C-alpha cells in the first residue's frame, strides 16, 4: 500500500497536465493517505512493535553532551544569524533561540522532568511559532485558506500527518499485547508520562476490538498532543499553500510558480515523512541494528529526536514566511 500511495502521488502530479488541478489534488491526497496507511501498517506489523515496547538500548546519560552541544549551537547560531540577517525582525532570532532551548533543556536545568520551566517552554514554542506566522504570513494564509480546494487539501494533509506522527511516536499502536499483558478488556485510565520536556497528564487506553478484531492501544498526553498538533498544523498550512500555488501553475510547468510549488513541497514532504523514516529503516534491519536507530528517533529525549522537531518547525515556519515575502 505504501508503494501504491507513492506511485499514485507521482501519477497524479504527472496527470496535472491533462486534468483539472482539483482532480489532480484529489489524486495526490489519496496517494498520501494510502502511503500513510501503508507506512503505519508496515511499521506496526514488523519488529518495530517489539522495539517500541522495549527499553532504549542507548542510555539517556549518553544523550547529555550531544544534546547540550546541539542545543547551544542552535541557540547561539539563531541569535547571531538573526541579528546579522534580520536585525529588524528579532522574532526570527527569538524563535530559533526557543527551539535551541527546547533541544538543550534536558541538560540545562535541574530536575528537568518536574521543572516548571519545561512546561513554560512547551507553551512558549507554539506561541512563538504562532506569533511569527501571524505577523509575517497571516495575509497570505488568509488568501490561501479562502480557496476552498486548497483549504480542504491542507486540512486533509494535516490530519494524515497527525496520524503518521502519532503512530510513529508510539502514541497509538495496534499492538495486541500492550505493556506486556495479554489484555482482553477495554479500558480508559489516566496516567502521568514523561516527555516532551516534562511530566504530563495523559490518558491511556486499550480498545480490544477497535478495528474488527484488531486491538488499538495508546497513551495521549498533553505534551505529545501539543507537539503533534503543532507539526500537523504547520504541515497542513504548507500543504494548503502548495495546493494554492500548484493550482495557479500553468500546465506546461514552465512558469516560476512551478519552481515555487516544488520549493514548498520539498521541505513539507521531508518533515511529513521524517518520523516514519526511522520506523521504516528499523523494520528493514536486524533487531541488533534496528533498536539504536529506532530509539534515537523515537525517544523524545534523544538529541536526534529533539533536533528533528526543532528543524521541522524552523523549516515549515520559514517556508510560510518566505512564501509570504514572495507572494503566491
């Protein structure tokens, strides 16, 4: 199904020359949705389910030095580049510094999982992103979202992204044996889970026959919903922008808007697919190699996982701002 989805996206992009933009967008969305379902199925029907239920093979103590180094480099680099390149727009440097603090936070502060600064930082990140987008891209996005086709395409892609992120991060699973117990009854209970950054109140659930005879289990915390919601919203807005620009592209593909559509689509696709890459790679490897690869990306406390989040937010937000400067 994953392969069929990828082929359908490619075929729909090619068919754009011969059919209406709206019909081509429908094909692209169907292909993306098939690809997401295929990726989720491939990962969760493989050995990755076992990896997700196991302990990380890389001790978190080893995360300290690289986490601190990457976080401080991001923080200082954002301040330097922001003051040099956009001195009249300090909000760019501010957002970069917030993302750098996100990466370095587990090492910078004492008792990070219970420190109130972690909760403040978790809230400050979407606020900073929202401020930048509202200040620099609200006019453009208002026009984009007035386009019904672009708006619904963006909403659909955002929803698909939330599914992919949720399953890839282990928030939801098809595991028939959650927590190592052979559960046969449904339950919904509250819990307290670590990461991102701090402990969060959460809802843990198990639905034994959620999809036919397939059980569905998961843990949804305030923090992970906040994180996934932010990424999915940015992916959806970029997808809506892509749809609006693609619809305006002449079918011969020679106009500048064709290059603009590709410039929007490339980082959006990268950030969209990123969380699934580790799972797909791990599912194709022997367990001894797969475990470190999976946990480096899946563990929200790892420097790679935190850096992926920070980079994704920066790329997707920057895409919207850059497009606003150039216009649709």
